[in-house]
C-alpha cells in the first residue's frame, strides 16, 4: 500500500510551476465586496481605505481614518480568505495605510507517518498542519501639484508557509496614479510588482525525506528556491452620473494586462489583456446595487475547440453614518472554473466618533 501526502506534493509542485507565471496568485483575488461586485473594475475611482490594494493613489481622498475588514471562503469552504486594513490622512495632500491579507487552508491531515516501519497502520501518527499565505502592505499616497493628479506606492512583504515542509519570504513594490478631469471622468493606472516581486523559499529536507513512498523526480519534486512574480498592469476609466439628486450610476471599465501568453480573450506572446466592466446604482448614497463581468477566458475543450467563459458578479451595499456593509456574489451560474463565493466586507469611517 502506497501512502504519501498528496496535498504537500501538489503544493510543492505548484511552487515549481509558479516560478514563471503564477507566483503569489492569492494577491490577485481582490479585497472589498463592493469592488468584487463590480468585477474588480475599480482602479480609476477607488477612493477609500481599500485603495491601498486597488490603487494607492486613491487614498488621498480620505477625509478621516478608515478601517476595513473582509472574510470569504473558497473551494467549498476549504480555504479561508481574510483581510484587514487601516488608513490615516497625514494632511490634506497625503495619506498612509497598512493592510494584511491571509489566505489559508487549515487542519490538513498529515498522513506521511501513517504506516510504521513494520508496515502497520497507526492512526496515532496522523497529525494536522496548515498552509497559509500572508501579505503585509504599507501604502503612501500624495496629491501632485498638477490639478486632478495623485500617486501612490505600496511596499509588500509576503510570507508563505506549507506546514513544516517549506516556507518563503518575499518583497515587492506597486505604484499607481489617478487623474480626474474637470467633467468628472476618472482615469487610473495600477502597476503591480514593478520590481518583479522576489520570493526566497527554504525547505525542510529532513521532513521531506521522511514522506513515505516519496521518490524524488517521480511523485515528489522539490522546486527551485527562488520565485519571481512578473509585473502586471491594470488600466481603468470611470464616470459617475447623477439623476435627480437622489439617484446615481457609476460606470467603470478596466483592462488587466499580464506580460505573458495565456488564455485571456486577447493574448499575444508579449502580453495578454482581459477586460472587466462594472456598474453601481446608488440611491441617496445609502443603498447600492452592483453588477460586473470579467475574467474572460478562451477555454480549450476536449475536442480541441475553444469556448469563451466569463465570470459575472452581483453585489449589494448599505452605508449609514460612516458604517458601510457590502456583499458580493461571484461566479453566478458557474461560468468560470472557480466555485462561486459569498463575500462580506465592512468599512468604518472614524468620523462617526467625532
């Protein structure tokens, strides 16, 4: 009977693949249910504490301290995604923020020692471990002397842990700008991992060597100890329309650019582009209804044909005296390979305490 740890083998193999394309993918999930309800097309108009993630240039719009919290489950509640952020204006031209993201799978069964040296099954030798990804981000934003322009910078520290088997530290920078015209059109640019985020892995060779029936190069592969995240761009355009004072409609369009060839709807050897569209209908700045569509992919079928898939989303929001509660329902109708998710977030404006 062959007994080994499939999850560890998968995670280590994933790390190996991630050296060229999919490193630190948990940082692409997004934060804030309001943004997720608009399919993440918020880079041009984000203007609160969550701007530290979407586009730090938007932090300059804060009038007081803000706190944000988010929780969601993925993969049929197997994985937990949590986020907390705090932002503080320094003056009327600059703002700082700090945020923490954790994406983890807890209580994984470690069956590497299930069978002892005599071939007997001993369930007392089964233990639990967790795999988790952390990202701590420090943000700074400032208005430029040019009217309507602002910029922001993120410094990220990434920590990834796979039980006692492997762990890594990573560092990287993001930069963003926003511009608002006199007729209220807003433009945004967010450049992620502009320095090519670097992750350095270390492995417990003794722990890996003790995995039963693991054969190097066959059912277990230890990847290289260096992982790089290539830069990405998000370009956005938005405008808010107000009707009869009480009603508003925010329209937003984003282009997500990766410098690689993949299954995006527009893909070349130099870059791949994926559009996203979001809408937000508001009533008296109190109740919000949101919708969006994005993540357009050319999926290869069994018969070698390609079908276009996409990921729609819906959202609701309620804001009252500095307290905002948002909900997003993503992947409606199972249009993408990811399972649908229910996302809740809370935002608190400290002005309510004044």
